C-alpha cells in the first residue's frame, strides 16, 4: 500500500521499523502539496524548512525511544488555530499578515506528541460558510471534481486529506464545518462533545458552539488523533476537566458481549423522521439507506426517532451564531493587530475603514445580523427566543437517547454543489447545515464517514450523533462499518 493511503497506525509502524524517517515522510507530503496545491488551493501557508526541522526532531525523539503513536506523523491544521511563528489568517484579509505569538492548546498537544505541522489549511473567512467560497485566499476545489465545492468551513483540511496531501488534519465545527466538508470530500471527520477539545488559541466564531476536531481517512485514525487533541485546559473556561480517555479502546468491540460476526448486535440506532423527508436528495438517501442496511447486517437494530424541533435549528443557529460572532469579532479594530486601513481621518474613521476593508461580505452580514439581534428591544424577540429553541433541541435529543444508543442519518442533504450555485442566496447556503447544526446547538458529538457516492460520482457522508462523551463508541461503530466497506479507502482520481 502506498504511503499516501496508509493509516496512521501503518505510518507509525513504518517509522518504528525504520522503513522510513519522518523527514522522508514529511518531504513526501510536502512534494505532493507543491504539486497539487496550485490547483486545489487547500493550503494557505506551508513552511517546508520549519516542518522538516520538526520532522528531524521527531526522528531524534524516536531514536531515543520515547515516541508516541503520532511522533513523526505530518498533520495539517485549519488556519483558525494559532501556531507560534506561523501566519494564522482565519481565511481573512483581516489577519492576512498575522503571525501568531503563541500556540493553541491543540497545536501544543500535537507538538507534545511529536507530530509534524505540515501547513495551514484554507477555510471560509472566520469559519463562516459551507462551501469555502468566502475565503480571502480564494475557494478550495473539491479533489473529486474541481468544478464542485469541498464544503466548508474546514474545506481546505478536508480537501487536503481527501487528495492525500496530508495523512490527517484538524478542523473546527460550529454548525457542521467538520462533518459537512468530510462528507463532501469523502473522508472521515469528528466533532467531539462541546468542551472536550480546548478552544484556547482557536480564533473564536461563536464560542458556545465552536468545537475543534480531527479529519482523517478512517474512524480508527480519528480516534488516535482525538487521543492527542482532547484534554482539560484551564485557559478555556468551557474546557471540561475529565479523566483522559483512550478513544481507541472500543474499536474492536463496540458492544460488550456481541458475537464476532455481528459486532453491533444489541446496538439501537435511531433514525430521525425529520432527516429522511423532503429536502433530502434521492442519491444521498439511497446511499444512506444502503449504509444503514450494512449496519443492520452487523447486528444493529434501527428504529425511528422524533426530533420535532429540528426545523427550528437553522433559524435559531442564525441568530445565536451571528450574535456571538458580532461580539467576538469586535476585537478586530485595526489597533492591536490585524489589518489597518492605510488612509483614515479620525479614530472612528480608522475603525470603520479597517473593518470595511478587512472583512468580506459574509462576515459583515453576520456582524450586522448579530448586532441587530442583540440590540435593545430585539434581544428578547430574537436572541432569547433562539436560546429557548436551543433548549428544546437538546430536550429532543435527550428523549431520543432514552430510546436509542446513537442517531444516524445523512450528513448533508446533497452531495457537493458547483461553485456559485448558492452564493447568491445565503439562505440556500445556510440550509446545507440542516442535519449538522442541531448537534452543535445541543453540544453533542457527531461524526461523518464516507458511505458511497451519489450524482456525478461525488461522495456521500453518513452522520452519527451520539450522547455526550460517547465518542469512543461512535468511533467504534464507524470502525466496524469501515471494516466491511471500502468507501473510506477510495481516493479521488489523480490523487
Ligand atoms: N456553515 C455554517 C456557518 O456558516 C457552519 C460553519 C461552521 O461550522 N464553522 O455558520
């Protein structure tokens, strides 16, 4: 098997057996990036010398005998994570020349594990988008077909892993930005329970929804990555102080006592009625039904569950997320860091011009909406109402998880769409996240894995949403599915 298609475990074994060095492995991926990135635009920044220096240090560490499973493995970071000395743009002109003076907790964790930072990945501006068309650095192309979007906002990370330009990558998911691009690019992606991965050093979009997580080819790889990413961090007030977990521990046997040929026997999977109705494209429905049949063959039982408040999730999200964004983005004022207009009159004019030039149209739209819904006289009607809907959505899930162990359905209503198809109508763009947003509002973990192909040979994603802190079991269910299917091994033609 080629290095590009190897799992993280296989790469670690090859490094341990001295079949190759981290320097060679890193150089291999840097070469692939240099060849493919001009067409894909998945990376905003690479710094080969810096990456190779980290690879040399990883080789030395391995030679000393204190390697972790990720020592020497190259990993790409979404350009929302601050990495010391690296340009950290968040996909915005506002931060186009910002070099971070410190590391995000997640970056520290990967450094501590000995992973190699391969480069920073393109993304929708400030993580606002579902197609990667809002990036100041231009759109990312979907490696399955460059006329189609890779999904967003973590589109660069997803495209990089799909095109085998990186063995793994990080992303963030506020309303679907890990799961949706994973689905549209045919790879695996996980959004953990809110609070499991520290947000320290992750440029804030909507703080009560933002959660970091990994992208990889397989669920097994995601588990290894989450082992490194997760953990308490006192610098994030919403970071959860829990005992560390080994997220790989259930991979081989998700259901205790289940027979080897029916490893999911006894597992109850809920299918939300609201996720299989109008709005779901027939090709996606068909692929998801086939995947569900496979899960039943593995022993799982499926039954319908009701999430009656689901249709309120997108409107509630588009009040809460912009409200929090309008507050978070007020720090970009042209004074402390970020873009400052070259010409201005007084101080207020400097703020106005710097923000007018530094932010793109979608970011401005969100700031305007957010400021409006938080303003006196509208707060109760919009923001408070949206928070009540948020509670209803969490209660829907609580009722469902009294009946089933995990919820399954499509990640996205359609396969990837063409560039420009939804840019004229923001609401059409927002509706892309109809199946992913509810888990963010409730703070629940969700993952997407490849489940076949739809129209135009474009990938379809299967989503699993679990109860709080049920990542290990969700990853194990996905792993068992990947044991009997090979969708996750398919690479786009030419990569
Ligand atoms: N597409 C959604 C939005 O535009 C979600 C983005 C995200 O998860 N960061 O807000």
